[in-house]
C-alpha cells in the first residue's frame, strides 16, 4: 500500500491536470423522445405471444463457460499484478 506522501503526490498531480477546466457553465439539452429515435436494426423485436427458439436464446446468452474462463484469467492476471498469491489469499 502506498504511503501518505505518495498518495498526496498523486492527488496533487490529479488536481494539477484537472484545474484547467473552463469556468463557463455548460448546460445539457434534452435529447429526442424515445419514440423519435431511429430503430436499432441489431435488436430483435418480439411481439406479445411470440417466443424465442433455442438457437435465438443461445445467441443472446452467449457461451457462459467461455465467459467464465475469460473472467477467471483476467482475475488471475490482476491478482498477479497486485502481488496477491491466488493460491493463498482470497
């Protein structure tokens, strides 16, 4: 864990980088209503009473096993970078 001096240096660096913000106030405008948005061609519309077949459900859900393995690999890599021994710490 970093010491207090290192943390203060990091905070000061962040403050230095963010202090150049414009002083003017920016206002957000309301966007179009959902009914005015373009139709999203990648989304399947399901009408009441319609059902998805098994292939459509599988396509939407993806490969859970591959996703889980990818997440485990990412977690192991993160633990190694943090200096945590995945075999002894949880």
